[in-house]
C-alpha cells in the first residue's frame, strides 16, 4: 500500500504528522520515549487512520502508544480522541487542568466573545471523553515543558523542548488563509487580548524551530517571524 502519511522529523524522536490530506492544515505530533510513544492532539474523527498509519511507519503500534495529550478542547484537536483511545485503550489521556473538564464533558466549552462563533459553538455537540491526568504550567509531557498560553482557548498550553530548542506553539499562532496570526485568527480566540499576551510570552523562550498545528513549520528565523506577527496583530 502506498504511504500517504509521511511523518516529518522535527528533532530526534519528534515527528509532525498531517492529520488531514492537506499538508500543514492540521498537524499532530508523535514523540518517542524509552517506554513508548506520546501523541500530541488527535485531529478530526477522520484523522484516526492517518495517525495510526504514521505511527506504524515509525515502528509504533497500539501497544506502544502510551500517552495521548490534548492541548485544548477544540474539535480539530480532540476529534480523533475517541477513535485513538479505542484503538490504544491502555494509553493515558492527559490534558491541561483548565481544558480537561471541557474535554470530559463536565464543563461547557469556552464562551466566545464573537457573537457568530458563539451561536455556532453553542449549538455544536462537542465530543467528550474522560481525561485521566491533568498538567499545568511547568509540568513535562514527553520531554516538553508545558507553557500556559491562554487566550485562543482559556486553558490553552504550548510546549517547549529546551534541549531541541523546539517550540510547539499549538494554536497560540496559526495560519488559516491569510498568513500566520496570533491565536490562528481573532474570531477563534476565546479572549483575543489574552491570546496576544500569551503569544508575546512565547517570544521570551529559547527556541530556533517552531511548529504550529495549523500552518508551516518555521525552521529559519522562527522567532523573528513570530515577533513580526505579534507586532502586526494589535488586538
Ligand atoms: Zn484551537
């Protein structure tokens, strides 16, 4: 069978996977550790076969997928959670402490400041799934430090690997159609002003490569490019 999902190596043991057939539209990440694999985010429900295939191409399988970490509760990040958890029932499900009760259905999703988005999300049925463990700023997931970057969603977190100088911005930055923006785009942010403060906070970290969940991998001048985005998005 031809390989349709080729994982992109970001650093030793750290891979980016396209959760959709369109490159860089929705990225999830696979990280190898001594005891097995950690999956960061799960894409949409239809992403499950692609993620399984990518893990298989890297030599992993359901038994070696040890952890599934959800960065925030939006449906393009947790959509594949049920499918992945069914496939790898022993994998521990982890999320930031403020996102976990939303993912598990104990609290409603963030209330958007944007009235159109609010009307859309209030009607939307968000898939829910139990979360076994929560993390907060300063905790470590698969060698990455959890950095609280609220604003895109109120419990949103980014991830920094200090050894690799690799930042996973998650949705603190992202590209829909019109270039990279703070929080992917202002209407998608639960609190746009807070999202901008969080984006600015990331510029103080030590990194040379930045990966976004929506948008290109930044290998050259990553920090300068993100700084220019923060300066442009004055909300
Ligand atoms: Zn999001």
